[in-house]
C-alpha cells in the first residue's frame, strides 16, 4: 500500500512537472515536488483517519443519580413510576400494583383472581378491593400506597 502511494505521488509530481515544462513555464521542480509531497501527505492522512475512526453514539446524561448501595431496583422503579404518574396522570402505578397483587395471590395462595374472584375477594383487604375494582386511578396518597403495599406483602 505504501509503495503504491509513493508511486502515485511521484507520478503526480512528474505529470505536473512535464505539463508545466511543456507549456514553457519553467517550473521549480524541487519546490513542486515539495508541494505535491505535502498535499499527498495531507490527503493520505485524512483518508487513513476517516477509515480508522469508529462512530460514537452519544447518549443523554441522566439527571438522576444512580441507585444507592443496597437499594432495591424495584423500589427505585416504583418511586420513578410514582413521580411519573403524578406528573403525567398515568395509571401505570395502579396497573403495576394490580400485577404485583395478582403475582402474590398466584404464587403464595395459588388463587387466580381472574378465574376465582370469589376466593380472592374473601382474602383481599378493603384497600386491595378498591385497588382492583373499578377504573384505575391516576395516583394514590402516600398513606394509601403504604397501606396497599403492606397488604400485598401480608399475602
């Protein structure tokens, strides 16, 4: 590759020198050789650098600090959902709590709320019945969330 580049630069210098000599310009062959050498070096460096550089995908830096040592990622997710629900009016938190309740009923008590709602209603506390019945609410108060989570953990 280097031999071909050197040959190309020499050929360009020779063609320019001969063309200028044939036109009667009386070129300074050594100066013209220096100009061709510098131009060739710049072009070849640019070609080599553009071929060797990898694309970098810049991402937006997060404004929130990372999880503290020993912090449960599920708790962090729940906190994030509470903030997002409050800001956007989302029902995602209520849906997550209902999913968590269904998982606890299924894994601990072997009750599927969708198929055996009577058995589930007998076990659920009033706060959990309010959670699963009717349309999903946007957010709950801190006291309600604490009670719902305590009731789910008790299952």
